[in-house]
C-alpha cells in the first residue's frame, strides 16, 4: 500500500504529520469565548459604578439648592420697615422738640424791593417750634431739609431773614416750654414745587441723628 503523501497550504510536500494552526483548534476558541465573557462582565460593572458615581453629585447639588433656598427665604420675608411721615398741621415730636407745619406758600421774591429774588421759586413753609427740654434750644435753618425724588435741598438762610417780618430761624434761642413761629425758605425748581412727593425733614440739632418727615402735599 502506497504511503499517503502530505502537502502544506502552499502545496509543498511535507514530511511527517502536519500540525493545525493554533487558531483552528477548539481550545483556542474556548479561551476566546471565556475572555470575551469576562471583559463584558467587567465593563458592565464599570458602567454601573460610573452611573452611580455620576448620580451622587446630582443628589448633593439638589440638597444644596434646597438648603440655599430655605436659607434665603427668611431674608425675603424681612421687609424694610416703613418710614412714618406726618401731615401738615400734625404735631411732630423729635427728641425734646415739637414741630408743626402750619402753612405752605410760594413766591419769587421775599422782602420786597430791597429783599431777595429767587433763582427758581421760593417754597415758604410756616412752622412752629416748641422746646420741651430743660435747657435753652438754639434753632437754625439747618434744622430743616427738603427732600424730593432722592434729592436733598438746603434752606436759604438769607431769604428766610427777609421772609420773616419778626422772627427767623437763624441762631434763635428758645427757652424751655416756649414756642417760636417762623418761616423756612427753600429756593427750588418748579418741578419740586409741583411734586407730590416732597417732604420736610426736621431734626433736633446741627448734627442730630434724630429726624422725622413731614409730607408737604
């Protein structure tokens, strides 16, 4: 019986037994399947871990936002206290001093021919001042300030002297329990004269922090 001749893949005659390539063997593919399964399992666990890790900061962020909202809530509830303002004719007590605005007038001149002319329009406020303290009170035009639309106006001391026929609030002394009547004058624009929001601020001294507001409508 003739001996079976063996040839390789290239057609060359091979002496002896031809070995199969390793990738054609059953055990090779069994190992491949096992490795694929192992890597697939590890990848799934990593994805789950990453998903859980990403979810944690989100929960913390929500908790932080809720805490911030709760903390800011009281600040929104605390409204600024309303500033009380008095009306013309009402008694206004500031420390040991009581003020009453009696009348409001306007003019372009005070004191006549030899008096003062306004640059705009004079706002003339008739007011009484009562000293309720135990010592004499020296009153000045600086006790009075006009406020309107966020702006501050100083009184015109010279015009005040001409506007008052007898007494003016220029360094006048008032003894305890006495009342002084006089006029305070402000030189302002017509827009201020017509404004419905203008107020007179009254104080108890040159640098006093005690003040009250009187609406001049």
